[in-house]
């Protein structure tokens, strides 16, 4: 009977070890996911700042383009009007580049915690494999 109780204690100890390891693994995975989400939020903040900058520059460029159009129509080719047009178009190109960069940075695939997801899948596969070997 003592052999059975030792056997049960041994199995109980193994189960306790497995649960402790699983708890530690889950805690580490949650920490990794939290760190990735924090990193993604920071990138999203920078992207939103770029987008706000793009909007300001776009508004300025619209003002300049409007002034250039007025100047071009009233002056019919005088240097000041065409210069305003060139500056307005240049600012519009800058605003477009900033907006495209911000849009790229804000894609959901860039914000997802991909490393944590891969790590959880790998851990699940390892646990499944270990469980299969234990039963075999």
C-alpha cells in the first residue's frame, strides 16, 4: 500500500510540476503579448501624429493652391502665381507621402501581437506532443 501512495504522490508531484510550468508559461506569454500590444500602441500613436501633420500640411497646401489658382487666373502667367502653384503642389506631395506612411503603419496586421501568437502556437504544439508521448 505504501508503494501505491508513493506512486500517487509521485504522480501528484508531477501534476503539480506540470501545472506550475503551465502557469509560468501562460504568465510569460501574457507578458509578451502585453509588451507587443504596448509597442503597437506606441507605433499607432506615432502614425496618428504623422496623420495629423499630413492634415495640417494638406490644409496649408489647399490654401496655397487656392491662392495660386487665383493668382494664375488674375495674372495669367506672372511668376508669383506659378510659384505659388509649384509650392502648393510640393506641399500636397509631402502630405500624400505622410498620409500613406501613416495608413501603412495603422494596418491591423502591423498592430497584432504576432510574436506572442506564434509563441503560443508553438507552446501548444509542444504541450500536445508531450501529452501524446506520455500516453504512448
